[in-house]
C-alpha cells in the first residue's frame, strides 16, 4: 500500500528474494554470486522511527510503560542482531550501521520546548537513544570479533556527526540550525512540510529540511565524514573508504 511502512524483517525477506533472482545472472554458480555479494557495501539504518514513532509517543503506544529505556534498547538490538545475521547468511559481508542522531535537538522537539527550559535540546530523549547507540557499537564489536566470520561491520556515529554540524555550523556554511527549511509552526517543526508549501529560499544554509530530517547538504557533509574521517572518530573501527578496499 502507498505510504505503508515495511518492517525490517520484511526488508530482509525482500533482499532474500532479490538474491534468489540474482542466481540467474550467475548461471547457478553459487561461488560467483557469493564473491559478488561479498564486495557489496550494505547500508542498514534502523532505530530512529522506533523511538520517534513509538517509544516517544506514550499517548498512542504502551511501549514506554512496558519497557525501561535500557530494556527497550536491548530488545531492539536483539531483534536487529537476528536480522543482520540473516543478511550475513544471504551472503552480505560489508555492512554500515549508522547510529541515531540527536533526536532531542530536531525542530520537532525544539518546537515543544518552553522558554523556561534551560537546555536547548531535550536531553532526556538524547540520553535514551544513546543507550541504543552504545549497544549498537558493542554489537559491531561482537560481529567483527568472530561471531560472523569474514564479515566487516562499521558503526557510524551519527550522534557525534550531528552534534558537530550544530557546534561548528559556520565552518560548514550553515546559518539556520534550529528551524526546518519547510514546515509549519514554531521552528517550522510543529507540522512537517505540507504539499505545495514553499520552502526556504536557500536550503544549503539549513541543517534541517523539515521537522525531522537533515537537508541534502547536511547529509553530504556527514557522508564525507564517514568516508574520509580518521577511524574511531565518526566511523568505527574503520572508515568507509577503508571498508571499500577490503
């Protein structure tokens, strides 16, 4: 259905069907197909919507009352580990796993802050998502230290990257880091960009496109960091350029 969400498990199943179809291109040569897949770099992002559209919506979901923040992060990572292991069994050997950015600092969250709040961002929510981030980095270590032989997983520190974009915004040519380029209400964050709405004139000066998502220029900067940065800074344990050469 148009507009429907595809769960991660279903996405893995869809990939499995694609791998099955690819066998025709390799004339049934399983070794050749495995060699091809082992050279592909898979980017697998998960977690943001699990928090934004579930855990941080207690009015609509009972998840926050059923799980402590630590227990919820553990549950997500256990399921994610199974899904990534399934990708490995399908032949995947190079995987990029981005963490979650500073959800507490997006225009949607800033729009809900009141003038008496000392912190600019919702640090309570940032602390919650960092439980997932630290667990994801540990999962990368577990996979790389022999659990999935022959594979290489790379963790992207999206939290550090998005923090750097805000802190050093002028060096990146960014001027507006709290409002969305397109949206409605305070910080253009109370309602996301609507159909036929006129966005800001120069989106290259904005950190955020709408209530939730970074602009293209912000994503390009983060991608460059992941590709070229010193290992352990934004990409761990190696950067993407090094991963591509393996």
